[in-house]
C-alpha cells in the first residue's frame, strides 16, 4: 500500500477521554483475587513497595508501559503506582493479555490500560499510541518496554517528522505498515508531536533480549534518542526468567493448546540460548527426546554436554513431533521445512516476534489451508498432503496459549524493572544503553531467598579479606554471558 495522504479506513483516531479499553470490566474481581494470590510469590516487588512506598521516587513521573498485560504485570503496575508514578499501559503482544488482569487495573485505576486478548495489529498500534499519549497530548517521562515497540513508535515518529516522504513508501511488513498508518495520521494532525515526546523522555528500561538488540542497534548507529537500561542482561532477569520461566511456561502453553503427552515424543528446540536452555530442560523433564539446532559453537557444545543431540533442522524434520523456535532470529522454520514435517507435527515459537516461523508461507500459499481448532490453535493442511498444528499464529506460545511465566520468576525480572525506572527517574543518564550494577542484581536475588527458605552463609572479615571482596558484596566479577 502506498501513502498518498489518505489514511486506512480501519485507522482509529486516539480517544484521549478514555481511561481504559479492556475486554470485560466484570472480570475485575477475579483479577483482584489473582493479584492478591501472587503477592506471596512476588517478594521482590512487595519489598520495593515497602522500601520506597513512603519516599515515592517516581512521583511526578509519567510512565508508558508496553509489556504483556498479565497478572504479574498488574503487580508491577501497582508497584510503580505505589512509588508515585502516573501510568498508561498497553500489551506488547496481541495474544498475551489476561483479560481479568487488564480489568483489575482498569477497575482500580492504577493505570490507564488499553489491552485485550486477541487484538488486531491495528488495535495493537492504537493501544500503544494511547499508552504513549496523555490526555493533555503530552508523552511519557519514562518507558517500560518489552521488545521495543513503544521505543520504536517514538523513534519512527521522529524519523517521519524529519522526512515525511517515508510516508509515501510501501511497507510489506504488516506491523510497520500499521505503525506508518498511525504516523500518517499523527503527522497530519501535529507534525511535531514525536519530537516533543522524544525530548521529554528521561529513558526506557527494556525487558527482553530482542528489545535489547534493537537498542544496541540504535546506539551503534547514533540514533538512540534517550537513555536506556538493559534489564534483560541483569543476571536475575535473563538467567532466571528466560531460563526457569520458559522451563515452566513452554510446556504449559503446548499442553493447554493441544493436551499432547510430551513423554516419548521428539521435541526439536531451535536455539540453545537462555530461553532454549529452559525449553530443552522442560521437554526433557517431561520425558521427551530433545534435539537442538544452533548456529553458535559454544551453545552447541553446551547442548551436547547436557546430553542433547545437536543437529541441523533439516536432519530433524522427519523425526520431530514438536518444533519450538527460541532464537530471536528470522525464518528459522521456513515453508520448505514445514512441508517436510511429519503429519500433525506441532510447531510453535517462544521468541519475541512472529517471524521465526515463516507464517507468510502458510498464509500466502494457495496450497495451504487453515482449520482453526480453537483460538490460537490452527491446523494447516500443506501441499505435502500432511498437516501441521501451529500455535499462537507463530507468536509467543507461552503467553498466547498459556499465561506466561509464573509470578515468582517475574518478581525477579520486575524488581529489576522497578530499580531501573527509579535509576532513570532520579539520576542523570547519557543517550546510551546501560546495565544495572552487579550489586543491585545481588540485591534482587537476596529478596527472593526467604520465600524458598534459603539460608546464606556470611563471609567472616578474614574470609572476605582472603577473597579480596567486601563482606557485603558484590562477591564475584560479572558473569560471563554463557
Ligand atoms: P539468546 O541470545 O540467549 O539465545 C538465542 C540463541 O539462538 C543463541 O544461542 C543463538 O546462537 C541461537 N540462534 C540464533 N539464530 C539461530 C538459528 N537460525 N538457528 C538456530 N539457533 C539460532 O536469547 P534468549 O534470551 O534465549 O532469547 C531468545 C528469544 O526469546 C528472544 O526473542 C527473546 O526476546 C525471547 N524471550 C521470550 C520469553 C518468553 O517468555 N517467551 C522470555 C525471554 C526471552
Ligand atoms: N513474560 C513472560 N511471562 C510473563 C508474564 N507472566 N507476565 C509478563 N511478562 C511475561
């Protein structure tokens, strides 16, 4: 589609009088109860509420969130609110919203929330812009991002205002097309909006690996418009959420979607990074035989040392019963791969976007026919005469077909998020990508020990002196990535 001054008919203008748009407000009571249940499981968040609740370090800060609108996120929102923030929230994935969580937040008024399960892409970008725009037309001071879409919105908005001819180009990527449609509208109404918004932003804290890659890319090209904190690479985020979170939520997603018995099946996990390691352990734990594909020799060697067979995807196609992509890469499973798979193989993705499985092959090929079994579970008849089952339309299976990671591990991730937001709100930062100090990482871990009955040994001054570390930590140099 090209842009000639007309906006798409599906394009919704912002409605800044709305305090929320959720699926069903009558679900709020259930949401409140579920949130109450998660309090014990989120000791990190409860501790920061206690520590900073009176001081309110986020007072006066307008925060936009673009992060899965789950019960765990509702707990994060309430924490940021208790620290003084004024919040607007959208989800970062069209299938990940838990409608009772969104309803609870709308009902309490902790944030202006725009999220429901099963958004269209047009809805998604509308919700994101609603979360980025306050009723007086101003933007946020801070962003909590998961995957980088709120950050992209502002950066792309500024680009368009600098070079409106970008609006005349054709965009084949559906997400980008929807975003450019919205930017066309905002440019026609206020050609300096995104410059003003960007100028006011003190910083973004980014949740996930893929979003962090985007930030480093912007930094490298000198395009980063505001400071950023990489939350993902806190040890208490990526080595817990990505690993132990996926170890539980991958199987949850596959089972809620298909009820399949995993024991005895062959599960192929593409990518053996933090997420892939959790996915492989999950499948192995259920008694599946696990095959790994990798491009990185170190991760491949790690997988082999754990006893997994490391193969190419081509080698795995004929034996795999379940395929999981966990790479953050693109077109890992292509149409040609799908055509070679066994009948009724299950194919899903747990990486951030929807491009690890080539869904366009299925949707654009006249030989491929979709039969929807239920929402987020589709059986695709292929040219080969066989069928495959695609979960969550190739988007995050754990959040699309289940409810994402459990509260306990999200407490660890989100405690880092809160600390990052406080740092951005209270300290000056340059336009670059930061990580949180090791000491805070240890603090986040410490906050989660009691719930598990962990008893730490304390160094004696003599031992501390011997090791050359302070008695109160940090105790070790930064961990090596692998
Ligand atoms: P990572 O960088 O630790 O691991 C990715 C691995 O994939 C790397 O080892 C890399 O070598 C490998 N890889 C890349 N391209 C490949 C290819 N074509 N074939 C095989 N292997 C390939 O990243 P991560 O932290 O494991 O995150 C992976 C993805 O999962 C990211 O998109 C991240 O944002 C997302 N994520 C999802 C969740 C969730 O709840 N669903 C949680 C955390 C992260
Ligand atoms: N990412 C993975 N699981 C999640 C959850 N339960 N809530 C928010 N983000 C998540």
